[in-house]
């Protein structure tokens, strides 16, 4: 959701989704949607483009991994 909000403009959304190897049609339809940021964060196009591996490569840490480590599972 934060990345989607940070990109702000429709053209930027399409360009970034295409750079993340989302299909052209899905990228355009998702960027043109009038739904809110949280709703768009749950759409298949953004879920597949911004996978957990991609988010990790961006320097973000997983709350799930931190919780697992805190409880001794990892």
C-alpha cells in the first residue's frame, strides 16, 4: 500500500508495474482503478509484482519472520 501511495500518478503506477513484469493490460487496469490504496494492495497484479522476495530486496523486514524468531521457531 505504501509503494502504491508513494507512486501517486497513474502513469507512474503503470510504468512501475510493467517494470515488475506485470502484464500490460493488468497494469493499466489496476492503475486506472478508482479503488483505495488498501484495496489495490490486495489485487492480483500488485500481489504478484510486489512479492515478499521483492519487498525483502527493497530492504523491508518481515513482521512474520521477526515474530517467529521471537518465539523461537526460527
